[in-house]
């Protein structure tokens, strides 16, 4: 009997060790798992299969299996190759960045776009509501949070009226948040007769793993011609009928030009997965001869998620940090970068690149502690951390050398980098970046700089709490 148990232990340990060697990319993690597997008979194998396998990645890849991903063709006249950036007054040292993101995003960089930032809830929501009210053919709307009260009442009313006019509408909501929000947006949309679907609803999937695979994307496209994307949810806390009332802040963007087709492409692929319905051609996309040349912004959509072979959002951050020559500005409500990003920030600072990071001072204590547990190394390198006063700002923005902008839904935390489905847009245009720099300057004027010396003066129990929250940051 003992010989049988020993042989079983050896066989299971060998099989599990092979899986560790083949699948674990981090050498330290692989070595630790091998020690646990061999020094804890049976228990080591059990714990590896329970905790060591990345089921999120496997489930994310598997859930799209068999679905044909649509990629709307881009007209050749709008495509900008990396070697022609100088024609658009973009420095040649951005060529590695453009090449890298082209391979990561599997999308072309395109010219002919007009992109306008919308800095307040009233501005962003009014622009979206106006576009919906003037819609003629189609509306697609994808959002993480959709409150059925507050500003949500106006959206549901405009969508219902557009639907009555014969405009075809599709609304895609994150399956978890749709069930958590009260009053129920699911009931409100159903009562209004507006077609909608839920992305990875755990009530439908009946699998806990889907709680991690959230759609954090925010996309709205009207008539295939006008698009909106950025950080704004349809959220009651970001709008007030009283213009003098302080509400949460964010940054959204109104986009026109050929880039709109990339927004629509992301939506129709997520809609196919969530509902099984295929959306192609008219009225969801413009015909080739209808696609306008709206402006001079070079742009490219980056649809990131755990189902992708390469980590698109992390790769975009890393490449941008690596090509920076003068300055990097980052604004994110959840700034908890991993070791690789921390090293890239440190390397940029060592090249005498100025790095400024803006986070809300009135964030939750746990999330702020997780940031503090991570930021100390960056502050030690020489980065500047700015704690912005209320109201809470939800913007996710990155600027490199006042020429390049990355905007969208992705944060600098484990959820955005590894677990959620995100959508960002990279933009090359100094005039657009200058408008975003105005936001950074405004926040810097009212913010408090938090230095490395101040971090070292934090009480021991605060720094201990910072370290604990950093360890558990992937679960925040």
C-alpha cells in the first residue's frame, strides 16, 4: 500500500511539475510551486491545480472559441504607415511606438479623425444625448455602469424615442454591474422596449470565474458616423441638474472620421459573443464612399482583454514609457502598477524623463493604501505624485512628450491589465494633447505633491497596511 501511494505521489508530482515548467513564465513562481509540489505530498499537487492555474486566461480564450471575429476594412487612403509619420509632423522617434502598438492591437493607425475632449458630465452626456436625439439609422451603446435614475432617465428616454422613430438600437451592459445597480436598468430597458444584452452575466453563466471577466469598455456610436469613448459611465454621481453642484469628474471624447469604424468593430464583436446576433454593414457602418475625412488626428483603437495572446494595454504602457524622451504624465483613479511597469517608469526617470502621476486624494482608503504600497519605489526614483482634491476624478489619461495621448477605459491596476476587457485609443496630435495638458495643469495647480520624504515619515502601521494591501491588490 505504501509503495502504491509513493508511486502515485511521484507520478502526480512529475506530471504537475511538467505543467509548471511549461506554463509558468515567472521563474520565481515556478521554482516555488516546484518546491511546494515535491515537499508537500499530494497537498502540493492539490493546491497547484486549485490556485496555480490561470483559469481567467483560459476561460477568456475559451469563451470566444468558435466565434468569427469581424474586422471592418480600413480604406487605404486613411492608413498611415510608420515610415510616414514625419509627413504628419510626428517625430521619427515615435516609429518604434507605432510599430509596437500596430502589432499589439492588430489595427491600423489612421488619419482623418477629429477628436474632441469632453471634461465634465454635463458636457459629455449632453453631447451624447444630442447625437442620440438626431440619430437617423442606428445607435450602439456599450457601458460598464448604467444607472436607471439620474442622467440614466434621460438616456433611456432618448433611446426610447429614437427606437420609436425606427432607429435600430443595441445596448450592451456588463452582466455583473447590470444586476447590481438599483433601480434595475435591465427592467428599465426592457420596459422601454430597447434591445439589450448582458456581457458575461454570472446569473446566466453560473460560473464564479465570470465575476473576473468584466467588460469595462465605454463605447457609443450613432449612425456609424459619430462616436464617443473614454472613461464616463452613465452614472448618477457624474451629473446634476444644478450646474453649481460639485459632482465626480471624468474625461470622455467625441470622435468622428474613420476611427469610428474601429469603435463599431469592437461593439459588434462583443454583441455577437453576448447575444449571438451578427451585425455587419449598413446601418452599423458607413459605406466606403461615405467615410469622411474629419480632421488631422492620427488614431488607433486598442481593444484589450484577457482573451488576447498579448497583453495589449500593458504593452502600450511599456512601449510609451520606453520611447519617452522628455516627459510622461499619467492620470488614473487606480494606480497600482506591477513590477514591470514600475521598472519601466524607473528607467524613464533614469533617462531624465520627467514623470508626473495624478491620482485622487479622496479615493477609498484601501485603494489609496495599495497605491502607497506601490508608489514608494517610483517616488524613490524621482517621480512626482500629485494628490488631487475633490471632486473625485475618474479620468484615465497618459501623455508622452506632449505629442502622444492614450485615453480610454483602462486603469493602471491588475484588473485593467489582466482581468477586464478594456478599450483605449492612441492619438498623435499636438493640438489635442495641448487640450489634455490644460486638464493636467489645472489639477496640478490645486493638487498637493506627495514626496518620497513624506512617504518615509508615514507611521509604521500605515506602511504595514500599505504593504498588505499591495499584496492583495489583484483582488481589489
